[in-house]
C-alpha cells in the first residue's frame, strides 16, 4: 500500500491534480479569448463556451446500440451535474 501524505485533510496527490485542473482551465480560457479576438477582428462570430471544474467521483461508460454508429462516451456522477449546471451558457 502506498504512503499518502495529507494537508488540510486532502491527499497531496489530489491537491496537485486540483491545481493542475485550474491551471489548465485558465490556459484554455486564455486560448478561447485570443481566438475570439481574432475571429471578431475577421468578422466571424465569437465562440461561446463554458469551462467547469468539479471535484468528486465520476463514472465513464460507452453507450449506444451496437452497429448503429451511436456509441458515445457518457459521463455520470454528481461532479458532472455540478459542471453542467454551473457551466451552462446564458443567452
């Protein structure tokens, strides 16, 4: 069994993963802003998207009917519900 170290009740490995998730979301947001600036400058519509981050258990399954061409990955879990609720686009 691996030795785990905790800080403020959270495993340090998880802390580094959480920090990495926020860093990646920040980089992605910057890329979208830069791309939108260039799109608008050329007369195109900007991209509208939300970036959501949540912590918790999630289940990933492939769902669909065999041979139908519909065989997508589906994410399930409480953290995914939070992301979709908080990250939904406002019109």
